[in-house]
C-alpha cells in the first residue's frame, strides 16, 4: 500500500516527461522544467473535447463597453487638468512671439 502511494508521483513524472518539449530527450540539462497539462482541450483519457460555444461580440456590445469608459476617462482628465491649473501647478505660459 505504501509503495503504491510513493510510486504514484514517480509515474506521473515519467508520464509527463514526454510533454516537456523540444529538449526533453537530452538528460544533460540541469534546468528544472514544469509541465502544464491542458485539460481544456482534452479529457483525462485523451479524448478531444468539442469546440466551445462562441458568443457573438458585435459592434453594439463593443460600443456599450467602450463609449462609457471613454466618457469617464475624458471627465477625469478634464477635471484633473482644471485642478492643476487652479493650483498653478501646470499652467501653460502665454508666449506671444511675433517674430
């Protein structure tokens, strides 16, 4: 019982060793590599899952998201510029160069 519990991580390591990538065959490399198992495209048995449902993201939805954030950003920048000018932190100088 104890030996099977101890051998399970070793089995997983050797099974996933082939998934490391291009240089998995060279044993001289001392760099530790991690393997990522992509369960989003296949099941644990190896079967490929069907394509997920695609939600259409139309122009209307994009406009509903973008326009309010652009408006809020414009208001914030306008108010901050007025605050800077009020406190004379950043005031453009009126240089009248009539050369």
